[in-house]
C-alpha cells in the first residue's frame, strides 16, 4: 500500500484525480501540498455526474479527500 504523502511527493507538477467526500471529482495539476494533505491544484476541472466545470486554481483542504489517483 502506498503512503499518501509519498504519492503526493511523486505527483508534484503532474495531473492527479481526487475523489471528494461529497462525491465530486477534481482533476488538475498538483502544484503544492503540506503534511495535512492540503493541496493546491492548477487547471482544475470539477466533475459532478455528467457536468464538467473549469475551476482554474484551487486550494483544497486535506480532510475532504477520499482518494488520490496520479495520472
């Protein structure tokens, strides 16, 4: 099993897909994170059902994240 902070370290400046607690999916380029898994994503797209919305830069609190999938 991969440790989340190791996955984030290898994924900086690469695309990641995040599943959030409320069911939304975010996909964007990971530009930064901290030990609490708070993240900064650029060029982010939010997917809810069939709807896709461009968000741009997003600062995301780590306790909202369920899964992290590097691309």
